[in-house]
C-alpha cells in the first residue's frame, strides 16, 4: 500500500457522509491525520470510529461552514490539536431542486451560504494559515451540474456550484505563487443520498441511471475519493486550477 500522505494533516468538511467520509477514510489509509468537520457530531464521530478501527488517526470538529467564526475556529483547532494544516478538502454542500418561481428566498440564501460562501470562508481561513506556514493544497467540491451542463429545475444549485468552479480557478492562480495549490472536482451522480430523488430507492436510481448516464451507473465513492487524493498528492504538482469532472461521461 502506498502512503502518499504520511505526516500530513487533512481537513475535510462534510466528512460525516458521502464523498467526504470516503475521502477521510482514503486519506487516513495513506498515512494522513484527518480532521472531519460538519454540522452534526454523530456522523463525524462515526467517521472517526471507522478510521480508528483501521488503526488510523482522526478527529472531529462540529462547524457550520457558512459561519466565518466556525470556520476560523475549525482551522485554529485543527492546527492546535494536530500540529498543522497541509491539505483541505472543502466538500460540505447542500442540494436543492425545483422550479425557480417556487423557490423562496430563504432556501436560495441557504444554498448560496453553504455551497458558495462556505467554500469562500473555508479558503479564506485556510489560505491565511497556509501562506505563512509552508503552503498547502486545497480541493473544493463543485459539481458537473455547475460549470459543465445546464438542466432545468437545478438553476440555484448549478449557479452555486459553477461559482465554486470559478472561485477555485481564480484562487488557484492567485495562490500558487504562495505555495498553495488549488483545484476542484465536479462529480456527477455518485453513490450518496444526494443522488437519490426524494423518496427514491437505490434500485430505482440504478434503473434511472442506465439511461441517464453514458456509463449506465452512478459512480462509486472510491472513484470520487481517489480523484481527490490524486489532486492532493505531489503527483498532481503541476495541476493548478483544474476542475476535474468525474461523471461517467454525462458532460463528455
Ligand atoms: P457528497 O458526499 O456528494 O458531497 P453528501 O450530501 O453526502 O454529498 O455530503 C454533504 C455533506 O455536507 C454532508 O456531510 C452534510 O452534513 C455537510 N453539510 C451540509 N451543510 C453543511 C454546513 N452548513 N456546514 C457543514 N457541513 C455541512
């Protein structure tokens, strides 16, 4: 087994489920100390337990990524407890679909606050630390529904995620001279609750994906996590401001 991240401290928001948890397990298996963050303590604790059961090192911090104060505390706590912050995977997000005319302003504000402002605040505090502490690597979770395709009933989500792509690429150019390498991933439907329609079973999703995606299936969590690890690894050292689409050909 390779250990590309021995000695590294990795901070992952949305680390209590989905791609965040899969990334946390994968980073820990390759030697990293992982800090998972999110709003609710229980799923974060489960991720930590899973990592520790495999002999890995992990900690959990509850934080709302749409709160600047929470995100500042998250970075400070990570550094104080684990001695540094080398890699950040800003993956917390919420999903919302429906006709724009029926979307109330509070739902819009929440979506933008978590998906876009959350990435801004995360990078703001991470960059402030990394630029005076030897640099670092940041990977942000955008979506193939953002900058890469246009679907009806997903305008608000698409706008929030297209903005994450744009913010990531601009930040990448701004920060690479300070030793901070920034990229994004744009997943399509992967095996998370986010890819299930309201009330849809996993079997029903499997049937729907046969026609909906060129590859005929959702992506696995491992397929998404491995892309994040590659972007965060020294092997991707020349990859700056890339938005890596992982979507089974949906936007090809
Ligand atoms: P995916 O793994 O595809 O990103 P999930 O829905 O499983 O999809 O993960 C999104 C994660 O973001 C969840 O763990 C969720 O709890 C987290 N999250 C959502 N809103 C916030 C928030 N305001 N602050 C921190 N974490 C959040």
